[in-house]
C-alpha cells in the first residue's frame, strides 16, 4: 500500500509539472504570435504613410499618373542606429527608396532617379493623384 501511494504521489507530481510546462508554453506562444501581429500592423502603417507621402509630395517626371505602388523592401538597415529602409517600385517601373531613423519617424527620401520623379517645392502645386485609386502591393516579408 505504501509503495502504491508513493507511485501515485510521483504520478501527480509529474502530471502537475507537465501541465505547468504546457500552460507556460501556451502563454509564451500567444505572446509571440501577438507580437508578430503587432509588428505586421506597424509595418502596414508605415507603408500606408509612404503611400500618403508619395500622393502628397511626388509625381512622375513624365507627368503620367501614379497607378501602382509596390513595396519590395522593408528592413532595419542598422540595428545600432535603428534606421529603416523602405523601397518601392512606382508604376512597375520607377524605383524610389525612403529611410527613417525609427519606425514612426519622419520619412527621408534616400535614393531615386531625378529624371523619374518631381517633388513638390513649398508653394508649388502638383498634379493631384487620387491615392484611393492607386493599387498598393504591400511588403509581407519579415
């Protein structure tokens, strides 16, 4: 009888440990998945900000309307400074890259061909684009 109780007691200890590990693993997994969703949402907001910026400040050098913006790169350039790089292709042809010092920071136009884009100068009127009609292909990578 005593041997049976010891085995029974060890059995419940083992079951308790397994249950605790399972619960902790579930909590950690849920936190990790939630963090990934928040990260994707933040990336989407940043890409929307770039679309808005392009709509308000940039037009094509040839005067044609902007019909498509595709994000091909969205990455942390330097972990030490926190600088992010965002690269787009406009109308399947024209590349333009942006940088920002941190997510949510001010966009800085980094690299583009001066003949392909025209930027609004203060007080200058650009041909207006209907940003709602622009097809946007978001970067879904990690």
